[in-house]
C-alpha cells in the first residue's frame, strides 16, 4: 500500500501546501501520480484541516490534529494499514518517480523495520517502506528528536540513489518556481527528437 504524507502546514510556502499550484496542477498530484504508478492502493494522510484537491480512487485518512510531527503521519498510516507495511512518500516531492519507489519496494529490508532512501549520501527519512513493527518503535513520538534521527534509530535498511532530483522538496515559493523549471527540463528531455 502506498501512502502520501500531506499533513504539513505550508507556513514557509505561505499557502496550503498540498493544493499549491505547480505547473498548472496541485503540488500533491505530482507525487500522487508516482505512488499510483508504483502501487495499486494509495491513501493520503492529512490533518483534519488540510485542504486537498480531488484525487480519484484515493482514500483520505485524517490523522489527529496533534502531534504536528512528520512521523505522526507514518504512525497513523501504519495504524490504518491493518498490519501491512506502507510505502511512504511526502506530498511535496513533485519530481519523485515510480522507479525510485519501485526500487525501495524491491530492495527488501530483510529483518529491518524500514527500508529508507538515501540520495547522494543524505538520508531521506520519509521516503521508504515501513513494515508494520515500525509503528511500535516510533511511538511515542518525541518532538525534540529529528525525523532523521528517529528513523535511523529504527536501524533501517538504506537504499542508495545517485540522482537526488527525485527528492527535491517544495517548502517555499522559490521552490515552486525551481520545481517548475526542473519539470520543464525533464519534459523537454523526454520529447522525441525530430
């Protein structure tokens, strides 16, 4: 099962993050399409007050308003998944690809409670596959511990990716503009040459 995390407030962006427009579409739709291409069943985890655009065929799971920690969405997704592991991707990664997500699912973490991406040497703690036992290891969520530190404390399997473009995340208005340029460059590269 695939889960998009869309619980962020978007304070730095100055708008509702999931609904912010990027290249004519809501920001969440870009990562949603990558997750949908990688797995058959997709849900979005969001806070009760998070506006979301229409995402056909997608369950919307409203997590509790508190705590406001990025791992709260992962814990809630594992609760709702009914004992299944979840492929997790933040909704603010518009350049995420099905190939990256497929590689994480295919990596097989062995006995590790999570299989997490590492791009160009940097751990991407919210991009990975969390097995059901990870839930118990993440609760209670300590607000003073960073997401990366908490995920590394699980002893995850790490999958390395050389190209970090797929992990570009949108936090501020300038990030939206840069993401639009990157998407445009990727689209031009994909066009057949005449």
